[in-house]
């Protein structure tokens, strides 16, 4: 909420992101450093559709064109998020 607290949170997010980029396990880092309801699942949000998350988060997630770790933490009203895309958005349809 203060500029100092925001800077500290951003620095911590960047530190954790660097660990993951250096080979640390994403799920283990989410369990250790996460502060939301996904710590028990290693940061896994599962599948979700547009309109379910805050705009900044959705823009980052649904703007990804490939699977993998996003290059920088994403700031929302809930804090900084390290995002790993497991499968990008698809427009593929199936006829059954």
C-alpha cells in the first residue's frame, strides 16, 4: 500500500522469479512464498475462462502465445504474481 511496501513486494517477486528461472521448482516456490489460496496446490489455478480474474492478470494470461513462465511478475490489486502458463488459450473447436 505504501511505495516502500510495493517496492519490497516487487523485489521479492523478482527474487522468487529468478530462483525459478534458475531451476527452482515452480510449485515448491509457490508453496513457500505464495500468499493466496493456491499454496496447497503449488500455485495451480486450474483452468479458467475470461471474465473470472482481475483485468491485469487476464491480460497477461490470455495474452500469452505459448506455454511457459512469463518473463516478469504481473502487478494487480492483489499484489505481484509469477505466472507459468501450462497451456495457452486456444480457439480450436471440436465437433461431436
